[in-house]
């Protein structure tokens, strides 16, 4: 996180706004944030907390993991098993932060597979129609990023997470602002009162956004907070 964005977030917090990190990443993968968030919406809305209180902990049945492992291996892709306690990359090392690598699914089971908490599954490799067929077979939603896929329990998304948090605080959709850049932000940007995307976001997201801020390389999030959000508060 750049200094201008960090400063803008702190200014928003001082002005009374609540800050939530809303991400596809699982809890184990999160670095320690440089700013104290009021809560976390993680793993595409399947792991949600406000302060120390857990609002949602939706898990994927680990019994289906062998099928996903076979599928990923057949696709010559990496399998990433994501949860609260560990996030393991299988088959091909992606060098993702906080994601230990194992070469085989059998090694995963031996090291990490005893009663794992699984909130999300990712397959990193070019996607195909078979990905959706796999998701439908096990009652999961498939988020297509073309070069990788995310699988979460059907009906859960960043948008459902935001909706639950708003209800928790007695707030309305109009009170919410979301910042995004990729297709797993689509439901969030569609749902929030004001959806802001950076200029380097995917085109499909820019088409539905309420505002396109400067790129991430120009600290577009800080620009919006300082010049529009906080200025409007005045």
C-alpha cells in the first residue's frame, strides 16, 4: 500500500467512515495491514468478521478436494486450497506470499489435510467450459479470470458480504463505496452505492462503474477519497 493511499484511508477513518478490506484472498494469505480495518470480507464473502466478531464462516467440504486435484493436474494447472489456517499451492509453485508449495496432492494430505478449513479453491491456468461444469457438479460458483478460476460456495460473493455488513451496522446500500479492478470485483461494484474502479481495471468493470479513478500507479484510490469522498463530507 502506497503512502498516499494509506494517508487517504486514515483520513477517511478519522472522518467517520468504516473501512473494510473486501478481497478474494483467504485469511491465511493476508499480510498485516498498515491501517486498522473495521472488518474483513474475505474469500469472496465466505469469511466475514467485524472486529473480533465472526459474521460468516462458510466452508467447502474438503471431501471434494481430490476431484479438484485430479482436474487441475489434468489441466496442467496449479491448485490452491485456501482457508483460515493455511493456503497451499499444489503441483506448480506460484510463489504466492504465504502459500506453501507441495508437489503432489498426497503430500498436501499428509502435511495439511487433517480437518482443513477450506473457504475457497483456486485453479491457476487457462480456463475452459469444463471449469463451470466442475463448479455446477459440486454446488459452487465459478469466477472466471481467463487465466485462473476461483470456486466458492454458490450464492456467496463480495456483494453478499457487503450486504451483511451493512445490515450489521443498520446502514443502507447508498452508504457504501467499493474500489476494485478485476472481475472478482464485479458483484461488489454492481452492488455498492458508489462503485469506483481504477483506470487500469478490466474493461467489463469500467463499463458498470459509477466512477473511473486514476490508475493504481497514480494512487487512484487516494485521489477519489481526498478529492471526492472527503470533499463531499464537507
